[in-house]
């Protein structure tokens, strides 16, 4: 078992709760390329939802999914899961899976983010999520790639990684 295999097992086993209150885990998406994003409804970066949904529509049939994790740690998220769901579906037509609000930093940091934030970004910096819309691409073999909030969801480095990690189109 390689380090990536171990990382994949750890990530896949972390309990999660969907925005609808269902208990699940990343194991449900184990064979997919995952773009995990901490999202917020009242942020200057909120329009990134549009690009996230475009990626979902473009690659969803090929083994890719965006996974949205609302967080109010930067005080820019709506109060209830229902309000977040309504905002996402009516404003951006979000179809990708969304989860309950989580803490991405600090003492009450969600275990998923405790694992993800061990991964350094392109500048070699690991640690705290800097802001809303920080992105983590997790490949089916458990490799984690980190992109800071200002990197657009459809930036070439993200799209190339997604495409390289998916089965060939056919």
C-alpha cells in the first residue's frame, strides 16, 4: 500500500453529512476525480459557483464531481442549510453534491479539512485555508492537489489535472 493509498483510505473514511442531513463519506466518490471546495454565498468569490457548475456539467459523466462544503468561518455564509441550498440552486443552478456547513480551520476544524490542509499549495505552503473557495483536487488514487481561492475553477492547471486524471473520453 502506498502513501497515496493510505491517504485515499483516510479521506474516504471520514464521516460527512450532506446538506440534506444524510450521513455519507467520500468513499461514495472513491472512483471519481473530486474537486472539493469550501463555498460561501455572500463572498466576492461566490460567482465561482458558475464555473464549478460548468466543470460539473462538462466532466460529470466521465467520473468527476465537484463537492461543495459551505463554511461560515469567514462570516459570509447564509444561516441554514435550506437557505444555502435555495441560493445555490436558484442563483447558480448548482447540481453537484453539497454538504452541511463545516469549519475549515481552527480547533473545531472538520476532519476532512484537517487532512486536506496538510497538502501544500503551488508555493509549498500547507496549513490553514486562506479564504472561501479554496480548492482541493483529489484523484481516485488519493493524490491531493491544492489551489488557493483566487485560482479560478477553470484555470488551466485545474482543468489539465482533471482531464489527466479522468478516463479518456469515448
